[in-house]
């Protein structure tokens, strides 16, 4: 084995860190939007109005089943052309990741909601709380606590999924690593660095979520 | 009739093919403590849950302070969905459940504060003050910031009582509230019910605690197979039950 060219990697540090920053930015923004959209989808899915439920189930089925890379390419190279839409690659990536994560998160919320004993809702209703209050004050906080590990997983999944946005030419960690490999002809060094960084972010997020879980433990 | 808080007429409720309530009639007067006894699974809890419309009766009337709420519940579909008039009713009727059903993500005082803030629109400070008062009444002054999981069953049940009382209900329903407790914790919870009964609260108490029924209630209903088999004053019912089923039930308890 040849010597690991750490110096070259270190020299490219600023560029790699900027790329890592973009990776975290894309996945975090997608996560935040995904949490919001997922909540809406989950509420529609649990609504008493059949067409809403059908809409939500269809949404979840489609976007959970669509491969991320197929969705990215379809949106960025297909839809934008067909409808003459101007979309930056980063925005396209965020849109795709948001939609996909919202489909997963809708189901994650639902699993959390279903894990709450129905007697909780009963007790809240018996106190005279409105359905909205029952949800915001009694069900949702408990559901989030239950779903937190799964939500953490989804966030880590998004960080990894964001690597696919490289196919649109976004200079996130994966794409940047490929460019550095081509320039320096050091595939092992730069791909290893990328791998280590992805794992590090995953470990960091795992820690973060455990801290949050402990903090809101009751 | 003056002084009548609750009137239940010809109440029917089925779950599938199981006919749980079969034309039950009941009148509760202001300040009265009515104990409901009888074998398990024969409609006692369902009766309470029909009174505050947590269950929708199939037939009959539930008249609280002059208003029949059964048609109101029927008009707006499922009883657990939003219905302002039923919400209003529930602010006047407190219920305590066998399994406490406290909110695990809230402390004792937060459990009690929730409805005053969210239903009555009280400010946080006022709700907290009143809640602390209630918790003090049930002897939990030093546990107000505990989460339910760190409290004993008896303490949790007393929080649940405070949570219902803070709404200043005009009728209290108790659904076998000592049944899930360890024997040594039953006393402290029964004491709270006795305190309320003596204080003039109108209450319907489903219970297996015969000593409470006998000594603290004004009237006892023996319910079996979805209807009242016999009712009477505690001494009469315990000493001279007329119906064979009542005699059998009481004899079984004493053996």
C-alpha cells in the first residue's frame, strides 16, 4: 500500500469543510421542511375526511417508493424542462429530499401517535379540551417523544441521501470529493475522508438526539 | 323537579352484539352521593361514560341540569370529536378513571393546570395558583413538580381527583378509582371521596369498596346485566336486600 497523503487532504481542508457545510445545510433544511410537511400529511392521514386520508396515503406510497436518484433526475432534468421551470440544483435537491423525508416522517408521526394509549385522549376530552388542544397539548408532545429515535434516524438518512444530490452538480461533500480525486488523483485519500466525515456527522447527530431524548424524558 | 342534577332515562348502549345497558333509569339530586355496585363487566363503567357522553348512547335521555345531551351528541357524529356543547357539558362533569390517566409528560401541577388554562382560558398564574390549592387539598403539596411516574398509585389518583376538581364541576363521576391500587393505598383515595361527599359534592361512584358505599353514600344502586336491579339506602340494601341477585352478590362479597 502506498503512503496515505494526509498533507494533500489537509491542504484541501477548507474546501472539504465548505462542502461538508453544504451537505449539512441541504439535509438540515430538508429535515425541517420535512418535519413540517410530514406533520401535515400525517394529520391528513388521520383525519375523519376520507378524501384527505386517500390523498395522504397516495402521497406516502408514491414518495416512499420512488428511488431518490430517480426522483432527483426526473425533477431536475425532466419536470423543469417540460414545464420550463427555473430551479437551482440545490433547490431541486432540497425539494426532493423534503418530499421524500416528509413521506417517511408522516409514518413516523403516526407510529408515535398510535403508541399513545387511547385513554390519554379520553382523559383530555373528558376535561373539555377541544380536538386541537387534545392534539397540541396531550397527543403531539407524547408522540414526538416516542418517535424521537426514528426522527433521528431519518435525519441521519437525509445526510446520507444528500450525497445523491451530487448528480445534479451540487458541490456538496460527495461531489467535491470526486472533483478533488480527479484533480489530485488520490481516490483512497479523499473518498476515505468523505466516508469518515459522513460517519462522524451520523455519530454526532446520534449523540445530539440522545441528549434531546434524555432532556425530555419524563 | 328542583334539585335534580342528572336524569337518565331508558338508557341503552350496545357494543356490537353485546347489549351493555338495557333501559337504565337514574335520577341524581344535588348534593347526593350515589354508589353504584355490582358484578364487573355489567355496564357500570359504561353508564358513567354515557353520562359525560364519552360513549354515545344508542337510545334514551341523559338530562344534565335540564338539557338532554343525547340528541346533541348524535347530531355531531362521534362523541370524541369536536362538539362545543359537549365540551361545555364536560367542564361541568368531572370524571376520575380507574387507571388515573394522568398525562405522563406533565408534572402533577401541570396536569391540573391544563384544563383551566386551555378550556376556561385562565391565565397561567391563576391556573397554577388554583391547581396548587387543589393539590394541597388532596395532600400533595410537596409533590406538585413530580411527574406521574414518580408518584405512587394513590398519589397519582389524588392528582387525578385534583385535576377534575379544579374545574369546579357540578357533578363528579368516579369509575372504580381504587380498583387499580395496592391495598395499602386505597384508604388515602377513599378519604378524598369521603371528604367530597361530606362537602356536599354531587357524585356518582362506581365502586367495589363496600365500606365506602355503605358508610358514605346516600343511596346505593345495584347494577347487573345493564340495568338497576335494586336500589335503596345503604343500610336497607345491605341488611335487607330484596332481589335474589342482590342477595347473592352481597353474600358472595361477605364469604
